């Protein structure tokens, strides 16, 4: 036992107490600093993100559209039959020459049934077509209430969902204001109806933004008088409406498109009938790039002095520039993904290093405690000898 004690004392003298107390305190400070650095780097590389809880509410189901801010409470509004009738009266004024009252009529139609009879000559039964007249109710397809009802049915809007009905009326008004009053019912039934009924992303606000963008490209006037005929704006405008189905159309996206088209119009002169501005507007509006990247792309494209731009090569040059830029964005995203993986690896490394630092701090603290104990023992021994 005495030999073991002597051995341990030698180890203490050679390792623990070979260096002074100040040296160990300095090492302790260094270890604490290293531990703080490792802890900070671990926290920096952790930075967790949490996904919102996903569930579908009845309002979202009825609307056939999800709530973008995950807070359905701020989308609930109370609309009454009175509010709906008030909006309906506004639409009646805009379509005053359309049919609102003759919803249909009972007409006589010719129909037939198959009647089984016996043929005595051939000695077998056969079916004979027997015609007869019957009265049948036929809806007036051009009557506005019937058109509205068909839209409500297509969008699965219940009779008491007045808010959703009002949204349909407001959307119709945004289209009808650019039509001829006499043709508005026909155009609504034949051309507008399917966009209103089946494009769930379209809102009056979105149509207004699309109209403004279209006017920047084509001038201040716009008319939907003879859809799909040469020279009518509807045929070209529907290309923007189709882009309106997407979820990427932010306010910033519209601002980017409008700014870009405005700069193109002020800088270049196009021949009558050229659709370059419309094509560029659709290209920017429907881009898959993020808004920040798209804004920088459009700015860099027009400011690049090394690329020669003319009205004749603008579309092809932008198309080439866009694809190169998109490819570089994709490369930058891959580099970013690599950096994320490196950070994840660093988290593990810094955690391990931090653990080692923490253990070293504990070890050094234990050594300093032993220093204090040894000093206390020495002081007591010296006091005993003095006495």
C-alpha cells in the first residue's frame, strides 16, 4: 500500500504538480473558450425549422383551395342573401341588355319508345319503334341566371354559400366590363364561363393585375368583343389567364414583369402585330425561378453591355439568356445543398469537439481542486511544525 501511495505521489509530482497553478488556470480559460466556441458553432449549425401542421378544413374543401397562411380564421367572412342580391343588381346594370327573366319554356318534343309485338307470320316477338309527343321544359342557355347556376354547380357552391357566389359575380364583372353589352351574355356563356368555373386560382384581383400587365404590353385599350377572332384581345389575353392558374404569381412577380416590359417598350420599337412584348411578359410571369432570381435576371439582361440587343433578336436572345441563368441558379442551389450537408457534418464534429472540451474543463477543474487541497494540507503541516 505504501508503494502504491509513493507511486501516486510521484505521478502527481511529475504530471499534475509539475506545472504551476497559474499554468493550469490558463489552460482552463483556453478550454472554456474552446468549449464556448464549439457550443456556438453547434447552435449555429443546428437552427431547426418546424413544418406547419397540415389538415384540410371544410372551408378549404368547399372552396377547393388551400389557405396559404395556415390561418383559416382570417378568411372567414359572413355574407348574407342581401349582400348577394346587391352584387347581383350591380351585374344586372352591367349586362342590362342580356336576358334575366325568361329562364326557359315548356315545349313539345318528339320522342319514341320500343314496343314489343308478336309477328304471327314469323311466329316470334320483335320490337317496334313507336313515336309520341311530350311536353318538356327547356332552359334558356343565354339567360344569365341559368349561366350563373351552371357555374355554381361546376364549382360545387351550395345555395347558402353567398360569399363564394359573390366572388363569382365579382369575377364575371371583371371580364364583362371589357365586352359589348349586347354580346356580353353570349361571350360569358361561350368564352368566359369555363375560365370562371374551372380555374380555381382566378380572383377579381388577379384578373385586374393581368389586365394591367396586358395593357402595358399592348396599350391602354382592351376589348373582348369577338373572342378568338383576328385582332381581338381575348385570344392573346387567355395566355396570361392560363398562367394565372399557378401558385407562383406574387405581387413581386407582377412588379418584375411590369417593370421589365415597360423598359423593353421604352428601349425598343416593334412592328405592328409583333407579339414580342406579350411573349416576354408571359415568359417572366410564368417563370419557375424565384422572384429574387427573376428580378436580377431581368435587370442584368437589359443592363449587360456586352450583349447586343435589337427588336428583331430580343426574344431569342432573352430565351438563351434565361436558360443559361436558370442553369446557373440550379448549380448554385446544388452548391448550397452541399454546404448544408457540410454544416450537418460540422455539427457532429463540433459536438464531439465540444464534448472533449467540456471533459477537459472538468479534468482541469479537478486538478485545480487538488492544488487547493494540497495547499491546505501543506499550510496545516507548517502550522503544526511552528506550534
